[in-house]
């Protein structure tokens, strides 16, 4: 916000920001701890920085007034409505390719390349839209998961843990399997965690008298219990746009992870063990 702005000391709600400018204030980047809260009733001061959402022409217009200065000048001229049908066609075609047996990554990449070739967006716009932090995070996790699987580390950890729980109460055995599947899913793909654990839990079920089908189903469920770290692809994609840190995932996902574990374990225990 500019010095001597007429909005000094007023709130977003008081100045009817959305009505006046046709833009939505998403978050504040100025005060620590306030950028993810509702900032509608926080007084604005010179130097405050906001992220807004709306048409490019209105964002450009607000930077020409006495209230705000743009920290980043938008290069886009506006939405090219005429390219909309072609963009939808590229997206639909990319998804359709995945139903023909083409890997989903290759199919969607084909759709993105078609958008660039068709003039929906330029190669520079596509490049700047990539969240490189997420790319490097996943690029580091994928070989880590492969190494754990191929070197036998994951199988050794699973075997050691299950060896300690083999004489425990059936509910504790189920809970141990659920915790192990959840732990592996934080560093490996859910498919890799399932491939490693399912043969092991089938053997455990046979030796302990527990239904192997229930144990395998528990592994499949808990391999998707990825809430406490941004190591899952979906969590990673939200990290940069939301300004989240590892501690945010731990606070929001810690209770959810524990709840998931006990509900999944309890249901498997009721339907397959009791």
C-alpha cells in the first residue's frame, strides 16, 4: 500500500474492496501469522502487501490509483477467451490418452504441449507456472523410495516390526501394520508401500490365524494415509501457493492421521477379526 494512501487505518471490509475494485483479497504477506487468517477486519497500513485475485486489467488499474502500487507488473494482457475451447480440447485429449494405456504423466504432458503449440500460452508462461520446489521435492523422494524398496530396507524394517508384534493382541498387530504402511507412504509411493507390505502381512495372517484379506486391505487403506508431511504429490502442490511449512502439515494432519489409523484398524478388526 502506498504512503498516504486514503485507505490507511481502514479495513478491507470498510472500503468495500471487492465492490470498489472488482478484486478478491486472498492473503496478507506483511504480518507474520496473519497471512492465512481472515484479514477483512485488520486495519491496513502503508507498506502492507496483499495478494489479490481477479482480471489482469483490474489489477493493472488498481496500481494506477493513489491507494496501491504493484510489486509485480502483470505481463498478461488479459484472458484470451477465443482459446478457451481449444484449451478444453487439449485437456480432454490429454485425459483421453490415459484411457488408451498411455501413462497419465505422458498424456497430460501431451495436452500441455498441444496448448503451447496452439498458442493458448507461451513456453515462458508454461515455464514460470511450474513450481520447481515441488519438482525437486518429488525428484528426491522418488529415488529414496525406490532405494528403500530395491535394497530390501523397507522389507527389513517391516519384518523386524512384525516380528515384535507377532505374539501381541490382534488389534495391536493390525495397528502395527497400519502404522508401518502410513510410515512407508511418507517416503515411498503408495503403490511401492503396498507391494512391499502385502506379501509380508499375508504370511503374518497365515501364521497368526488372522484373515490375510483384512490385513492386505488395511495396508491398501493406510498406504494413502499421507497427511503429516508434504511428501505426497497433492500435499506438495499446495505447499507453495498456500505458503505452508512442514509444521503446518504436522498441526493440521497429525490428529487426522491418528484418527485415520484407529478408524481403519477398528473397522478391519470388526469385519475381519472378531
